[in-house]
C-alpha cells in the first residue's frame, strides 16, 4: 500500500488549531500536503488556506463559518474543546464540546464525498458512555442545537459539570453516527486522550480534582504531550491508512485504561 498519510490535494477542516492538540495537528497536516481550513475562536497562525474565527458555543457563529467553508471536504478534524473548572460553566461546556461539535459536523457531512472522514477529540473521561445510553439517546434525539440546549437545561443532573458527559456524548455519537454513515462511505472515529499537557490541565484539576489526575499520571508515568495525539488524528482521517476503521473511540492514555481493566478483573483475596 502506498500513499499512507498523504493529504496532497485533500481539503481538511480543523477546529481548535490555535492551541493544544489542534495546534500540534496543524503542522502535520500541512507537512502532509493538506489544504487546511482552520476554525477557532482565536486566530490560527500558519500557512493555512483559510482562518474562520468562530465560537463553537454559538449557533450563529457556526453557521457563519459554515457558509464560508469550501463546498467539498475530504476530512473534518474536531479538536476544539473546553474543560470544566475554569471559565466555563456546565452549559457552556456542553454547548462547545457537544452541541457545537455536532452542529458543525452535521452541517459539513454533506460536503464530504465517499472515502472521506470525520475525527473528533473525545476523552477518556467519557469512557463510561455505555452506562449512560438512555440519557445519551435522549440527548442525541434532540437533533438541533436549540433542542439539544433545551435538553441540557432540563437535565442538569445528567450533565453534571458538563465535561465528562459532553465527552460521553462525543463517543456515543461516534459509534452511532459511524453506523449510519456506512452506506455513504464516510468514516467517523475519535481519539480519547488521557491526561495531556495542555493549557486546560489546571482547569481539569479544579474541575475533576487532583486525586483523579494524579492517579492517571502516576499510572502512565507522566502526562501525554499534544504531539503524541496528533499522529493518531491524521491516521484516522487518512483514507489510505485507516480505510477499514470506523466507529472507533481510540484510547491514547499511556496504559491507564488497561490498568483499570486489569484491576477490575482481580478477585478479592
């Protein structure tokens, strides 16, 4: 097989390219020959084809960006997201991490031809989504930004601080939507990072607590770096490299998930 991770003549929308995992992904896409259209709330630097300043928590801003994006896309890579524990309350987290992500993605899917792909950055914080299918099915059934926001406002206990539930929603969406898109030949996957050394770490500490983060870091031996997530995004987005992979939530967690599984299999003495 030739042409692996070759994005020459490919048009890619990248959200969140100004910082964190998105910022680490951008130069890889450019080096691979992609025509990158960057969507972010702050300006994105680099030799991109277009920059679209957009607050993914606001439907009007998303629609304005969508109107300017190219009519044909080969891949959409969603890296934009926020954490709880900082400047964002639960509703804002849900608006950006879930409602905005879905609204943008669904608006762009019709522009993706057979063989194209969508990849999201989810999180290992969303790993318990199979236990929340009832709530997630209800949330996803509210299939517009406005209806979804109504559900979020009516179900504060389910949303909690917004972060874990938003990432559970992204993982659930990845599996369900991938199955629906099979006939169209469009793949959808996500990567699920463990604790990663971005500007959001301190927000996570405030939102999730030191014990949760320190335990994960201790098991893995260190935090991940954004550059360790970016190659997996390109791999999953690439039609040649991952042509038979869809509906996968790929954990990139330094083995913390494996340790959790093994600990769960151990029988008490």
